[in-house]
C-alpha cells in the first residue's frame, strides 16, 4: 500500500501529537497555553523525569497556582489522534527565562511519583 493511502486510512498517523494534563485538565484546551516543547526520560535507575516549556508573554503563569510544585502532571504522546500515557508525575521546579529579544518562557520540570517513596 502506498504511503498516501496509508496516511488517509490511518488519519495522518505520522503526525506527532501530545497532550499535557495538570491536575487532570488539558492545559492547552483549558487555558490556551502555547507549549513550545515537551520531553520525558524513561530511566532504568532512578525516577522518570519530564520537562516542558511554555510561552508566557504576560508572565501570567509564573505566579499561577496551576504550576505549583506538587501538582500532578500526565503527559500523553502519540501520532494522529492515538495517544498513550508516557508519564504521570508531579511538578518539582519552575525555571523562567526572560530573553532580551523574545517572549518570556517558563520551563516546568518534574518526576514520576516514585520520588515520594524516597522522601519517607
């Protein structure tokens, strides 16, 4: 089967897609937050980690309780409309970036829930 036919049949299966939920809410759909990148590390030793960055032109999200440390994050990734959960974790840190020639950004870092077991 040709690539074009496969793309039609499986609804552009080759287009990467992701979704970020914070405390169960899709941050793009609920708040129209512009996500600039997202990644996660699935580690054999230690806790899995995630990071994502957002544009924050009015510095609205830096002081928002949406990204408070400890808030639960679920990151789903896939192709087309097929996404699977890659990591469920909690926010551990925020890093603002104020470039001289661009839009302020906020980077949100976190780790999976296994870190809670190490705190005991």
